[in-house]
C-alpha cells in the first residue's frame, strides 16, 4: 500500500476516533472535555504522521496545548495560599484543568452592594501577589458574583466592579495588568440557595484563578 493510501486511512481513522472521544466525554466539564479531546486528537495525529511511538508522543503533546500545567511552583503557591487563608472561609483548590482557585466569600471581601475591598482581604491578596513577578508564564482570572437581591442592571456591573477592585489591588502590588483578566457573572452562577440569608452570603463572592502554561505554549 502506498504512503498516500496509508495516510488517507490514518486520517479517516483519526476523524472517526475524534467522534468517539467527543461522545465519550459527555459527563465531563468543558475544561476536562477540551483537554481530553485535545490530547486524544494530538496522539492520533501523531500516529497518522508515522507508526513510531515517538510520533504519537509528539502528537499527544501538541494536542494537549490547550490546557494548563501543574508545576512545582503551582503546588508551592497552593500551599502558601492554604496557609494564608486558614480559618478565613476561603476555599483553595486545584481545578480539574490544573488551575489554582480561590473562592472568597463576601464576609471577608466586600460589603453588601459595594465594590471596595474590605481590609480582611488585603493580606490574602498580598500573599497571592507575592512571587508572581517571577512566574511569567502564569495568568490570573478574577470573576465576581452577586446574590439574587436587586436587578441584573445593578448586579452585573457590581460583579464586574468587584473583580476590577481585586485586579487593581494586585496591579498595585506588582502584578502586570496584562496578565489579569476579569469577568462578572452577576447572579447567574449561584453556588447556594438564594432564598436564605446563608445561601445569599455564599453567592456574594469573587473567584480568583491562577494558571500556568508551559513554555512551549508561550
């Protein structure tokens, strides 16, 4: 069989496998689905280029470029943030797609209806900013949320303004503004029941994500 025929058969197999991968990821989050399909497509593409294990490995690496890496620095940052937030109610986690996530409740971040940062949040943001100037491959994303009290016309800009306040605080402590993305979700993504005081307090929050890309991706 000619090389062209082999390549054609490989491509057909690759496209069919992609469809199988996509259908098998139905129960995953968007981030997990993208990473899984990306890695799978990359591996299959590598196999299409050649039959060696090396080609498949290269393909898998290229396909996975859409995700993030969990480096030693990221692990150290997580440990530092866990120590800095102990007893504050802030949840520090590693997400499925290797981002460091801080879920910061309203009782230490913002007063109801306001976007100026409360003093209790200062040391947490100070610790978060520390050392980021030496990690040029990291990216920061800050997302603001509100409870369902009030109208969308009020809650949407309020959630964005809260994220912007956290961004401005980090920038003032040396984090480059170009590395920080902000977003506001208003009341659209509650994590608790808005019909109770306790639930509304949980929904008034900001989430800060830190992610690191590999040097190849940059």
